[in-house]
């Protein structure tokens, strides 16, 4: 038996399928709410809170109307799918066999004292005994704010009956509450989709940045190699214009190479983490060794030991960036002092790197955590604006969080929480 309502046309069916998919209400969809407890449907369940709310509402509807059965029906182009039921197990059937499919788009509650005497339903298999013997039947449409009918809140029994105007009004109120639950589920599906898209976008962006920085690094390294050879050429006068030009080219090239290394490091953060218990003091010693040169002579680094559950390579990168920032933004005319500590609590271990440098104004602390943001203060060292952003990605990929505060007596303290057994996030 074909559909006879407005949605029997192909374009209307496509619209219905699209809207129900947005709500996660198609039984064959990857985010389907309708799959819960439906035979032969994928094993995808609604959120626990949505399932509890729907079951509570159908139970309340049956009690308020004094009938043994109540269901929340969703009408797809092909099926009637029950999300929740009181007095029976939820199931599905072909749309043409559904009683609610005939009336759910009328925009008002349908009340039928005896379905066997109603020409709309007398030959329906749920009335004739082929599938059930429904007699009393009432159906309140589940209508969204835009006027789209998702399905119905239906109450029924196997004996003729009636309900009062007050009970009909209460059924309408409960139907509106069902729609509220489904709207919440809709927003949850949208959030999951947005997060998945953001993760895909971030991954593609990181892959692109990694490829570009890697590809640019090769010719730039070649250029710097020729610059170094030219600087050693006896035919080039050390004090002449050519030597000055080569020095400028070399300086700019090395800064660009540093920026490409920062981009490559930023793009490689995340992915598969290999967590181990890492001694903080050993990780700091490795980072200081990697920074080497003038840092080792200029900076006085004190470290309290702690065991941090982290990917060793990424923890080392984080410490290199934070210690390097302390050196780059040290206070002129003052010896640089850095203190690294690890504070353990019920959440995990918070690694703190405190210095006595220039500090960061409170208004700028959120902004400097974003990629490619630099403060451009007088006397600041050149940089790519990716150091702190890389640290944020490292901590986020471990499921933690990073924050910036003042150091006692002036300077900057960066706190990075590494949770104990926390779930990995995405960078």
C-alpha cells in the first residue's frame, strides 16, 4: 500500500530523510538514535539521558491517559520506528502499516475511541488482528519549532475508550517534552559532527604544514650551504659589500629555517602517544642540553623531580619551548633564573616552568597561546609565534590543559597539566 500523505513524493521523502538524519533519527544512520532496541538495526544507542527521558515520558503518557500502552514513533520515508515504549518492546514496521503515519502530519492530536469503527483504520493490520488488535488510539504529533513533524507520541489500548479534554492537553504537553528531548539529541549530533570535522580539518592542516615545511627546508638548506661556501671564498673581501650581503642572506635564511622547524614541530604534535612515566629532572636536563650554547651559560635552571605520565619526546619538546621562551624574553640587565617543578594531585601532575623574565600581561595570556601570535614588544627576540601554540597542542593531546600566570616577584609561570590515565585529546 503506497503512501497517500504529502511526503509520498520523492522530493518530500528526500527532505524527510535529510531532516531525520540531522536529528540522528534514521535507523540506518551512523549516529542513529532510532537503532536503540530496534531489531535488525545497527547497535547504536541514544545518550543515556535521552533514553531515560523518553522512557519516562511514554510511561507517564500511558498513566495519565489510563491506557496500558504508549510509544514514541518516528516516521521515516519507509518505516515507523519506535524510540521508546511503555507496556511493550519497541519495534519497527513498514510505514504503510503504521496508524500514526496516516495522521501525524495533521498538526493536531488525533483521538479515536474505537479504531475498528473508524474508516481510516478499520482495515489496518494493527487493528484487524494481523499484527495487533488496537481499539482506543490517540496520537499527538511531534512537531519541531520549524513545523516539521518528526513522528508522534501515541497511546492506545485493546479496548474502546475515551479521554477527557484535560488528558488530551496533557498528552500535547508530553509530546512537546519529547520534542525537547529530540532537539537536545539533535544538538548533540551536531556537536559530534562539528568536533569530527574540526579534527579532520586540523589533521589535514597539520599534514599540509608538515609537507610544506619539509619541502621548503631542502632548498633553503641548500641556499645556506652555498652562503657558507661563499663566506669562505678568498675572492670575497671580508669587509666588502658582498660579504655584508651574504651575512644578511645567511641570517635571514637561518631565521627562516628556524621558523620552518617550528612549523614542522607544530604539525607533528598529536597522533599516537607513547606514554611513559618520565622523570621530570631528566627531561629538563635533556632539554637544557638540546638548547645548549649561550642558554647553558646564561640561564640558572633549578628543577624539582617528579614522575610525569607523558610521551617522552613531546614532553621534551614542551620543555625546550618553555625554557627557550624564558631565555628569549628575559629581563635586560638581570640574571635569568628558571624554576621547573611538578605538582601531583588527584588530577595528575602539573608541570610548572617559572622565570623572572619580562612576563606577559594578563590581557595577552589567552592570545599568545594561539598559533602565529607574537606580542612584538621592544627588545623581544624574533620568533615564529608557534612555540606556545605547540605546547598547547602537546598538553591537549595528552588530555590536559595549559595556562599562564605571573611568577612571584615578576616573570611568567606556565602550568601544564598531564592527567593520570586521562583520555587522549586531538590536536
